[in-house]
C-alpha cells in the first residue's frame, strides 16, 4: 500500500490556481451570455411576461418573408465578405510573408511594422477615413487616380449597390492583411534549417523551394488562419456600421448578419427592437460558426497533421 501510494502522482493544485481566474472571466463574459442568448431565443414577449414558445422564433425567422428576406440577404453578404477575404487577404498575406522571410530583403522589420499598423487602428477611424477617401465630392481617390491617368475608372463605390460590399471587403482586407502575414511569417521561420539546407543541396531554390518545400510545411498554419478568418468574418459588424450605418446601405446591399442582428435586437429608427428575435438570429450565427469550425477540425485539420513536425 505504501509503494502504491508513493507511485501515485500528487494532484497539481497550482494548475487550478493559475487557470481559475481565466476560466471564471471567460465563463462570466462568454459562456453565461451564450446560454442566456440560447435561452432567450426560445421565449417571446407575452402580456404576463416571457412565455416559452420553443422554436417558433426560428419558424418566424425562416417562414415570415419580412424576416427571412433580410436574413438570407445578410447571410449571402456575409458569405461574399468571407470569400473575398479568403481569395484576397490570405493569399496576399502568404505572399508578403514569403517576401519578408527572405534573408536578402533589407528593411524587412520596417515593412512588417508598416503593414501591421492598420490592424491596431480603430474600426471607426478606418471606416470614417476610407469613406472620406472614396467620397466623389471631397475625397482624394479621384485625384490619385487622375495622377496615373485612371480617373475614368473612379466611381462612388460605397454608394452603389453592386460595389459597396466588395469595396468594404477590400478595405477590411487592407486593415487585417497583417495578421495572416505575421502568422505565416512565424511559421516560415519555424521551419528547421536542416530542411532548407537539404533542399538547397538537391538544387531546389527560389520560388521552387517555396512551392515544393515551404508551402506544404505551413499548410497547418494556413488552415488555422482560414478558420480564424471564417470566425472573424461571420462575427463582423464594426466596419460596416461605422462606414454605412445600421441600415447598411445602399438599400441593405452591405447588410451582414451582425448589422441585421443589431437592428433586430435594439431596433433602429421606426423599427422596434425584438430581443427574442435578435437572440434567434444570434443563435443562428453561433450555429453557422460552430458548423464551420467543426468542418475544419474533423475534415481538414486531420488531413493536415501529416505535414506537422
């Protein structure tokens, strides 16, 4: 019995002590509000207070044209917002990281800082500044295009339904391209020197070395960046609100799930807020994000593990 007791590992209380504050804070500001939102989506206002209605709010969201039209429009806009980030932001981030990781590049630290600075700017500043820049009345964009002889291409992009969402998506790409750049840059630096030296001994250098050696080794990092981009884009709200307002104009062409949720929950102008329907929309956002993350974890991440060291 003495030997058996001695062989047992003592319980590490210090782990509980150090993790407890973070767990308590995360539970207070994330877990409890999440369950509160899920609960609120199953109730509806009644003369005597809140009454349990089950999934009636979701039936209204998908069955009532006044709600379903706005929801599907916002969901499609959110998907397009995400696609542009995946096709523009992340490839540019990988390209910039590959260029900045080259030992022959001078002033690479300055370039990294300059590209990353927009990431720490406020959404309000970015939205307001770009709205001024692209203004056809007092903006500098027409004059800058005129300097290179392309003024004829200028258009009030934020004021046209067919261009507004794409323009805002590219503004968001400009602001956050520094995040995938830095993550990929760190992944490239973590590749062992022995692998690079072996590739050089085999005559694989330059772009061929990046495509054949480095890119397969950083695929797990690219996968993580992709799922982070998915979660961030389907939680987006600030840039659209600061640039186009709560109505996400023109004519709801830039409306995404975040702004649609804001108007439903808090109300806007003549629209009265309905917190139960807002909670139902928030629940659908949670389920969409959860489905995307699970798809990545179970179908994509398992296939990328073989590239990890």
